[in-house]
């Protein structure tokens, strides 16, 4: 069926449903815009997968909670004044319009050089692939052990208290810190390995390990991380399908069927894990309620955005003048600029760390923040605080441009493609995290080391062979 007809029908359903539940008119427009963007992206998902993935993450982390409340599928946990709700709906509208228009523009200018389909067979690509795969396998046990330790801590003390316990353990047992840092290399190496366009059989061997690792993160209570990892895996398959159209990498009908079965199961399993962790009665667990509660809890960013607007004057001023420049206060940039690096849930980090997620948590939660609880952040919260509504539009446009780099990067620029793959997850997570978290991740010493190590070794071998 023509996507325009489907979009009109879906929008009509949302409008009539929203009117029936007295939903806010602006939010009804937000929902119609979102569903039209998703249908448009799905109609050519191999080309527009990142647009679809961004929309899915955007709804899950920001719009889902409000959707359940506005469409009478969940009770309202906290009432806010109309002006604050209006602010949220306008932020959503600006971000969706900006991202959709920018992605459509940048995606038209993508690199369509068909010779790129054969690039993965070059000696240089094979060398990078070999080293990335080797480090992936070497770091795998450390990633698994770190995840299992974190899961055990979450089951013992609960998710809210786990961060404080982990920070104390890492201070007293440096080996845990080392394991964690080595384990972080695994997802990055998977992205570099994927950028080399490996053959189908070898990719799925490594891919299954990556997916199993992603599944284990659910037991940490990191349901959002699991979703992002799955979306990154899908982005890689969609990219392969574009580069090798004669091979069957991405079957959207097949994956849609899997999603219809798998997503509810993951939601129910996640809630079941929470029930077991809290020692609640299994017989009282309602499946429908479990699914709606999952969506409601994941959409906490909308609540945080309202809180940030409500107490904007109480949020500590950023040290650098902009919360969107948080990456300058961590990793390599902080060391080069001489900025002090703060860690942990303490007053100094909230006031001096130039981090919205810590400043907002401290301003809204007080002593609960000092006990290890947080709120998270959002690129929308940070760009609005720094630059107003125009900042939200510019931030969304930037993300659309960064996504387009995956196809715009030269066929010979393997490093560029590796970096593009590496930041996909951070940008998809940005709805619930910081605006420049993708730079913070990319410039972390461990990530920089593994990227530099792989490519320097590959270049040296290339040079020796050529000589």
C-alpha cells in the first residue's frame, strides 16, 4: 500500500483516538509527525534505517511515557502546569521536524559509488579486520565478566543503588576497573570489524557473540543499552545490504515479524527480572501491565525534560558556559585542557563537573543523588538550556548529518567509516544522554587506544608489504 495512504490512515487514527481521550492537540501533531516519519523511513529502510532507528529510540526514551498518559493507557504519575507540558511538546515538534528534513536532505547526497561494494576484499581492509576481530575476541571474556559482576550487584542491592556500590568496588579493587575498561573495547572492535565489510559467514559468527553480550546487559537493568545495541546491529545489516545488494543481509519483513514477537517477550522478561530481583509475587504479574509499565519507565526523559524546564533557575551554571560541551571535561580533552575530571555522585561533580545529568539530578533529587541515584539527561535538555529552541533544531540537524556520514564517507576512508559506526549507538542514546556523549565516548582513552592500535598496526603492515 502506498506509504502516503498508510501515513494518512495512521494519522487519522491517532487524531480520532487523541480527540477521544482529550489529548493535547500539539502532542497529537507530534504523534502524527512521528508516525509519518517512521512509515516513510520503513518504506525504504535499507537506505533510511538510521532515520527509523532514531525515531524508535526517540519514541522509546522521550515520547512513549507521554503517549501512554495522553492516550489514557496509563495513569498520570505527576501533573505539570500546561506551560511546562507545552514546552515538552514544542521541543519534540522542533526536534522531529529538524531531524527529518535534515536527514532527507543529507541522505540525497550520499556516496553511491558501486566500487565500494568490493572494497572489503582489499589487503588493507583484511588486515584491519583481522586485528579488530582478534581484540574483539580477547576483550570478550572481560566484557562478559564485567557484565555478570554488574548483574550480580544489581540483583543484590537493586538497580538504584548499584552505581554507588560499583564505584566503591572499583576504588577498592582496581582489577575490576581494569576488567571494565578492557571490556569496553569489545563493542568498539565490533564496529571497526563491521566497517571492513566482512563476508556473511564470518560476520554472523562474531555477530552472535555481540548479540549474546547485548542480551546479558538486560540483567544489569540496562534495558536501554540492550535496545541501542540491537539498533546498532540492525544499522550494520542495513549498511551491508546497501553495499552488497546482490546478497540478502536485511529482510525487513522477516525482522518485522521477529520484532513483533521478540519485543514483547523482552519487555516481559525485563519486568520478570525486576520482579525476581525485588522478591515480589510472580502470580501478581500482569502481562499487559508489564508491557505498558516497561514503555512508561523507559520514557522517563520526557519527565526529566519537564523537570529541567520547571527548575531551570535552580540548575547550577555550567563551568564552561555550556552543558553541551561536557566532553571537554572528561577523557583526553580534559587532560589536554587541564580541566579537572570529577567522578561519582557528589556535590563537587554536580556543581563543577559541567555535566547536566549530574547537575539536574542534584537539583531535583538532593540527598537521593548523593546516595547514587540519577535522572539522566537529554540532548534536548542541554541544547535548550544552552541555546534555546534554536539549539534543539541545530542539534537535531547535526545528528542527521552525522548519520549521513556513514554513506557519504569516501570508499577508501576505512577509519572514517569505523568512527561513523562507533558513534551510532551514542547518538541513538542521546535522547536520554548528553548532546556530545558521542565525542565523550570517542575520545575516551580506552577507545582512542584501541582505534589507534588497530589502524597503526594495519598501516605499518601495509607499509612493510609495499616496501
